[in-house]
């Protein structure tokens, strides 16, 4: 049985991570409703390590970018600043996915196609959230922010850690 936090399943190795919904009003981003416990903060731990230094470093930067977005919301940043941070997150995510996919392809990792499909799905969601946020439609943005931390932890545990083990067995660290 996997641990459950606020009604959602999370990867067993991340049972201490709190995942709670970000509350956003339908009329716009209501930062008065955003309190610290409503926005997930990701914390680097041993369970996050995949064993390939370049990917671990990039995962840390992604985690920091997600946490910065969280802090901006908590501090009441304006929509433009939040859009810029989301754009930075998207740019770095896209770069990371390209690096990861290239490494997996070069090394002949058998699960590369599943990995690419998961990456495309997330990028589609991120671009949709940015588009909605840019046009003052906050509902989709809220659902993406609610979704991202859990997706990140699940992806790391279910897809990235297995490639780390496989690459380590093939001499890539």
C-alpha cells in the first residue's frame, strides 16, 4: 500500500512530501487564498538520485525552479512575473528532456520511447498552462501547479530511477 497524502497517492519513497491543492479563484489568481501549506515544496533527498551526475544536477535545478514558482505565489508576485518563471521552467524542462532523451538513445536504453511520450505529455500541459495564464484563465494553471510536484516525483521514481540503474550497469555515471 502506498502512502496517501491529502487524498492523493504519491510514490512510496516520497511519503514525507506534502502535496496539497493550490487554491485559485475562477475569476483570477487570488493570492490571499494561497498559503504555504497549499503549495508543495519539493525537497532533495536520497530517493531523488538516479545515479547519473548530469541528470541528478538537472533534476535539482528543476526542483529549485518548481520551488521558486511556489515562493513567487506565496510572496504575491504578479501574473507577469509568474509567467516569466513558468517560461523559465518550461525552457529548462525542455532542455533537460532533450539531454535525457539523447543520453538514453545514445546508450540504447530500451524504455526511451515511453520516456519521450511522458516528456511530450508534460510539455503539452506546461505550454497549455502558460497560454491560459497569459490570457487570464487561471483554472488550467491551477491544475497544472497542483499536478506538477506529484508528476515530478512519480516520473523520477518510476521512469528516471530505472534508467539510472540501467545506465550504471552499462558504465554511465
